[in-house]
C-alpha cells in the first residue's frame, strides 16, 4: 500500500494564542490508499475539527491552524492558495456529515445539487450531467432515480438524504472520502445499509475513507486502522485486529467497558466517569489523568511520550519501557 494522506503535528486552536482552546493539539497519522481509517472518541475530543482542518474548512477566524503539515499524495496542501484548495475539495477529498439536513440546499432539487459538482469539477454538458447523475443515484440505492432526481430534500427520508449526500460526494470521484458520523442520525437498519453502501463503493472505486465516529460497532464493521482521540491528541493507534485483540490505552479500555453487552443491557450502562477536560485550561500532564483509575503522581507531572511497538502506538506511561510503572504504582 502507499500513503495517500499524511498528517504531521497538526494543531488547530480557537481563540487567541494567549489562552487558546486547543481543539486539535499536535496529531500525526497516515491514511493508505484504499484504506478505511477510523478516528474514534467521545464528542468534544477534536475529531470533527481534525476533519475540517484537513480541508481547511475549520471556522475562521474563530479557529486557526497553528502548525502542522498535511500532504495529499505527497503534495503539501496547508500552504496552497484558496483557489488551489477549491480544486481539491469535493474532487480529490470529499466530505459527508452527520446531518444531511443541514448540508443539503433546501431550495435545489437533488439533481441540481449533484449537477453542481459535475459542472464545477468536470465542466460536463447538460446531457452528460443528467446521465451521470442518474447513474450515481442508482449506485447509491435511490429507487426511481428518474423521479427522485427532481425531488427536493424535504421530500426524502433521512436515509435517502444521506444517500444523496454520498452521491454528491462521489460525483467528484474522490481519492479520500471523509465521513463525519455519517450514520449517527439514522436508525439501526438504515445505518447498516449506509455502511454497507460505503464499503461496496470503496471496493469498486478504491477510494480511502476517513471515518469519524464515537461508535465501536461502526469501527468493528468498517475500519482497517483505528486512531483514538482524546482531548485534542491521539492516544492510541493500531490496526483493527491489534486494536480489538490488544486494547492498550486506559481510555480505550474504558470505551470498551462502556459498551452495552447483552447482559448489561438490563443493567445500568457503565459510563466513563467525568468528562473530556475543557481544552482552554492547563491540563494535567496526561490529559486523561483525572479520569484514569491507573493514574499515579507521575501522570500529573510528566506528559506521556508516544510509544510505538510493531505499529501499535500508545500515549501512556504504563507502556513506556523507560518507566517502571509497576514499581511506581506499587508505591502509591
Ligand atoms: Fe492513565 Fe497515567 Fe496512562 Fe495517563 S499516563 S492514561 S493517567 S496511566
Ligand atoms: Mg463531531
């Protein structure tokens, strides 16, 4: 496999630099061509801001990219002009969101919205656009495309609207599709259908997917690789197999414990105590320390390093070979 997207040291902050809200705070990851890469975490961890920053769509001037590099197939894109960026958005990298409702234009028909992508990126004539739009609507499982092409968003169900969003994203034939909680607003059956559809399209087109989710079930179904985000940082990164067989970071372990199992369904759901720390104040050295059952003094004093073992990375002192965590913990 070869690398499609490489992110190094990305930082996106809100507010001024004197008391910033550090939404994304120094993250690194790589997405291979054709791969599904999941970014997992609770809300408020910086997942969506990461996605928006990759396309330089983070709200400006409220937030700004402080530092970092993002390269797409070897080309650094953070330093491109806005005009060059517009050629990448929707064409080489497309995005779908949780709420198709707010992303579709209510006064344009489905066909008109998809046509805009074809006109903008491929300069196709009207007839070609019509044919390609029908093909796409068919490909994403919209029944009666010749009728639905003239429908307005409010005439479609939530699942159908999400299919239209996917069709719009596919119109540009992107190398990378960013899907931010694409099924969270949908019921379980429709959710499974949409995830299957994304997989099927990926197999046909070879596009990579950056899947943003808080749902371990979605990760299990879709991901080749998983990165867990907590308070603006990546705290664990592994292949799907390693991730499910050998979960390492205490935060990730808590996410698993919080899963409702068959027996637990009747009982009270375990939730992770506390919440993601406010990202505009001083953190404990390990950002998870306040919620971690395994924390000791060192976790408040020294920031954990990124430890990488056979492509399984983790940011936690317990895995740092330079720290005798067992000894220190036994002294607690
Ligand atoms: Fe818990 Fe310490 Fe590891 Fe942070 S570094 S996750 S506080 S054990
Ligand atoms: Mg989000």
